[in-house]
C-alpha cells in the first residue's frame, strides 16, 4: 500500500521540539477492579478527569479516567518544576458484580514534561469528551520559550474487537510569529484525510482531501507519546 505524502502536514515542523517523556517511566499498575473511579487511583496519585459513557454497547456506562501523580519536582533545567506525569485508565462496568473492571491502562499517550518551557499538555477545558460509541482526548503543545509553534491534537477512540481503536485524528498547528496555520483531519473509518493551510490573519483556508489506504486501525497501545505519533498509515 502506498505511503501518504505528509509534506503539507509536516512543513511547520522545523522548530525546536521538546523532548517528550512517556508517562510510563515510573507509574504504578492500577487496580484490576473497583467500585468506582476513585478505587483505581494509586497512592500518591489523584483522579484528575473522568467521563462515563457506554463503550462496549452493553447498556451500562463505562469509565474513562485520567489520573495524575501528585506534584513531582524535577530539575532538568536546574529549575524545579512539576513533571505532571499522568496515565489514562479505561474500565468497564460489570452487570453481575456492579463493579468496574480495568480493561486498559495507558502510560504513554500523555507525555510528562521534561522542561520548564513546556506548558501542561492537558488543556484546562474539556480534555476528555464523550463521542458516539467512544470518547476523545485533547492534548496541546505550547512552549513558553524555545519554539513558536503551538499544536492541538485530538484523538478519538472507539472500543472495537477487544481493542481501544483510533477512529479519527485532528491536528491544528499555528506559528505564533508568522500566523501560518497547518492542519489535518483524518477519518480512519472512511479512509479520508483533509489537509488545511492558511494564516490566522486571513479568512481563506485552503483544504485538500486525500483518500487513505487503511489496512488496519491503530490501537491505543500503538500510538505512544501523542506528539511523536505519525497519523498517516503506512502499508506493508
């Protein structure tokens, strides 16, 4: 299968990228089952965000949670700052026991901060949202020093064939100096990508659609740190 060209999407990538630390560097294993969201939170961690939605179509609301390690000082830049280490947990509600069963723990998608110049990757407004048959997570890259680019990435997931599958992806990048914007929206189920380019000072935005040859869906465990993920599928 052919590789999809990514020149338009990557043309703004020539800026100082921070090193991304996967949150799996030092995280505990969550409980295998619990009566509620709080029961999955390990000592020294806090429940930061949660949504309830029926992921496996059994008529019961399941849980998607983001938990965060309590303040963890690191001094990579010789300035103490909070690494903001997180993990994402997904648990299904069981009809018989009325308990929640952990089905997935992801320690990588939400990066931990490795420099004081990188703002919190998790936006304060609706980082988790319910979607039909699934949910989405929003992540933002913003550097207070060392780079002019900002990027908002949205990953939309559904539970399919026993996996947490990525069904849609959205990236919007803006250069705060030039005002140039580049974006891409991908519907993996439809096999369609829409690339956009423009400038925040101008009204017209150019869009180009491309068909994608998708041999399989990415699963959550395939993605790794959010801003290292290449959203364009490559074929065997």
